C-alpha cells in the first residue's frame, strides 16, 4: 500500500501517512524522551541520597494523576474513541491535561491511535511488537519498536484520514498550536508548585526534577508499555478481530489508570470502562462515572453485559 500523498483530484481513500516528521520534531522528540529518561535513571540514587522530600512526592503525584488522566480519559477514551460526550470547558480541560503528559499534540496522537486500532498487529499498525516476526530476536526487536522505536523513524499518520473531526474543531486545533507552551507549563508548573509549598528555591528545583522530569518519564514508559507489553504478554478473555493480540497485563493497572485491561478495550474500543471483570480496577472509568454524576459527561458508552457475554472467549488464556 502506497503511503504517498494522493495527487489533487485523485479518487479513493486518503493515504495512511502524510510524510515523515520534520527535523524540528525529531530534535524535540529526542529531548523529551532522553532527558526525562535520564532523570528516571538518576531517580533511585538521588532519592537514596536524601534529595526527595514529602513535598516532592505530593507535587509529582498531583501532576502524574492530572497528566495521566489527561491521556487516559482525555486523549484516549474521549477524543480518540468518543466513549462519552462533554461540554466545551471539559473538552478543553481534558485536551490541556493530556498535553501535560508530553506525548505529542492531541490531533496527531489521536490519528496514530485510530490507525493502530484500524490495523492492530497487522500491516499498517504504526507500533505493533509483532512487526519483525515471532522469533526471539524478532520479538525483542519488535518490543523495542512498539515501546518507543517507532517514534523516531515514523511517517506521520494522516490526520485528514484518521482525525478529521478534530481538525474541524477550533478548540483542538488551538490546543495543538499551544502545545509547546503547555509543555513548558508541564515542566515549570511543578517547580512553581514546589517552590510555593516549600517557600524555597531548592524546593522548586527538586519539584522540577521529580514532578517534571521523572514524572514525565514514568508516564511515558507506562503509556508505551500498553503498546508493547500489552500486545505480547497477558490474558485474552475477550474475543477480538483475527490478528489482534491485545492482552490484559494486571501489574500496570494502577499506574496506567486502568489502560492495561487492554484486551476488552480492543474487543470493544468505544467502551468507557476497560476493566470489566471482577478485580479489574479501572480508575479512568471511575473518573468518567464521577464526571457523569456531576453533569460534566453525558451519553457515556458503558459496557453492556449481554455484549460482554458474547465477546467472552470460550477458552480464556494468555501467553
């Protein structure tokens, strides 16, 4: 399948991609993947050395929850899959909160993820871990590709094909344009918060480290693990489209706010709840439920028991 742009006047579906990412995007990508990751590596010895206080934990926790739920409830369940409807102030708040996670502009994130669902673990999926086959070497290479390697050599998913609704929305376009400013806020907001809480420059600096860099890196790798680990390891109790290998991986459930109940999500992508079986905590679904209760969400697509019963595989299992 050709990924080149169609000529003016050409007929047929829009191409999957719209060309390679620019040098500027690549430079920014390297910076916002490598620098937070180095901070994450340094976090253990730094904490052991006493450079982690209660204020840092609070600041990092608050920003992890806000930006994490911005990705799971906002970017993913709301903007990508339309699991519920929301008034304009909530839409904008979810878009900004998701941008705080520093995982890319909203419209491109949604386009990539909708393309992933359209071709899950098949040719056309931008980040399948099965891309290089099922041998040990191929799977190791594929896991790295699915986790973060795909970000550095990708052709951008065609936003006109996969996210025309967001391109037509002035609010989402505006949040996209403001992405660099929101990223700056995601870094220096924790520093400001830490400085005000501790009333010291040292408090601002440690909060920048923990609530800014370490928090961004941890959330990056939790989100990326859904693309990599949750398409290789875990249980698959719900039947999916042939070729799709999305699985549940319980160790990530709390850190991912319920996103690692990935099997049901691929079996029923628009469902507002991913963890539907006993013991499957889904914090994101609970947040959507709270939004619904206060009138900030409506037309929520909760899973229907009869549909879940039909989709339950006859022989649950995993790898």
